[in-house]
C-alpha cells in the first residue's frame, strides 16, 4: 500500500506559529476551486469567483426561509459544492454549525432533537437512509425542531419527497444546480407536493432557459438542454476545457423541460440520453417506473452497446430487505408503464448502487463490467468512498 502523508494535525504542529503573521496578506487574490463529481465522465476543476458578497445568500433565501442563528446541521460533505455553500451560509447568518465526521441517519435525528430550531443540509440519499431506519428508531427522536431540510447534489428519486414530508412535515426544499452553474432552481414543499420530481423554479436574479441544439428556446413540456445564469458566475475549468455559453447563460450539462405550471424537471444528463433503435429514451423515466414496484428500494438505468439497436437499456436494481423479485416480473411491469423501446432488456440485481462520496450514483461504474454470479447478482468491489458521508 502507498505510504500515507502527514495528517492535518501533524502539519499544523510542524508549522511555526509566527509564519502566517510574518508573511503578511497574500499578494494575489485567492480563488476557490471545486471538483465536479464526474459521475458520467472525468472530474474537472471549476474556478469560483472571489468575494461573491451576500447576493447569493439573498437568492437562496428568496426560496428557502433560512433564519439567522438557527442551528445548521451540515451533513452534506464540505468538499462538495452544496456542503461548502451551506457552511458559508451558516457563517453569514451567524448560525451555529453542527458537523459530523461521517453521516449516520440516527445521529442526524439525535442532533435535530438536541437543538431548538434546526436546518439540515443533506444530499437525497441521506433522506432515503433516514426513512430506512426502523420505525421505532425514528419515533425515539423528537424531530419537531426541524424547520428546513434542504437537499441538493442529485435528483430526488420516485416519491422520496412525498414520503419524507409525510413523515417529517412539509419542510423539504430541493435545490438543483451544478458545480459550474451554482444554483439553478429551488423546489419548495408546495412545489414538491404538486410533483415530487420537480426541481422547482429559479430563485431571485436567476435566468433559466431550455434550448434545442441550435440554441433556440423550446416550448413548454419539450425536453432540451438546461441553461442558466445567476450572481455567482463560473470562471472556467482549471484544465482549459471548453464550456458552452448561450446568451450569457451556461449549459448545466443536463436535459430538462418546463411544464405548463412553470416548474422545471431535470430529465437526466445530456450525455446519458440513450438512443435505442432510433428512439430517444430518458433513463430517469424508466427509473421512476421501477421505483413504483414495492419490492425495489433503489434503481439505476443506463445504456449499453447493442449490435442490433445501437444501445439497449440495462437496469441495476437494489431490492428492499427481505424482498424477492425476478427479472421477468420487472420487465413485464415496466412494459406496462413505458413505451416498448424504453423497457430494459438487461435486469441485474445488485446489493448496492455504486455511489461517490457525495451520495451520487456513478453511472460510469455501472458499465465497468462488474463480476456477475451464476444467479445473475452483481457484486461490486468494496466502495469505502462510495457511501454518502
């Protein structure tokens, strides 16, 4: 194994106490660089502008009723854009911040119960883990102090938003954005009650457009590329990779549509669209259909090469504890829910979905030829860094 470097404590201990004072302030303006998650491709470094001021906070609070001095429990990793933003908002609002070394759903509930007014910043998979706790464990903790549960970093799967609000009240806010574009839209509890899959509406001073490949705006309920602009502009990639900009708005890399109510829906990554037999298939629609099967706890759908159709859909399924299901039953059910060409031909049952440290499903790992048992079950290598927290 590779030799480990010094710990943070060792670096601090080895640094003379007067070094910072004698060096004086830095001569150049600092920059924050965030790494994109790289769930479908290679991670890239994104440069963030210095000293953004309080305007970004004003935009966030135009849709999320954050309050000064309310305790903020930040479960989203601080190296992730959402966790880092939460910490900055806590500083600006003079709010006590509660941090845990690793995410544990029961620990989160204990933290909520131990404070008077709490806001929790998390990623969607953490909500799933809280709801998976035994009912007696959830009931043992008083969650009445929870004022806001703000999530970001991945799409809310299936009816997760509805199930969470039924359990903990209408306190859920879903923030859609990206490392490059920052925030794009925010769904309030009212929006999520209207449709639990929505990404909501743009907050204050945020522009949003759905464009076709020629850069033209598309009509309502028509899928296109999501472009957005706000008060925290992206300054470019550290590696010099190109970025797509139209009318001052940056491409998020996602496909989406705006419905007749003005609500945004994210349909998936632009590079994750599957073309099977000449038909465009949005994997998220198939994932939502799979999640309506009671025995299925989690599902991910990707396109894999096919000699006849160009691509075909492969579904990776995690069953709920104690549940049993076979591939033919899954195919028959999905056939009734989606178009014939959108039904997955490959159905694989796996013990867990591969996730990165921010809780996002890493779709490129799904197609990395994992070992498959004779029973059709797929076993991933240990994913120590792949669990949220």
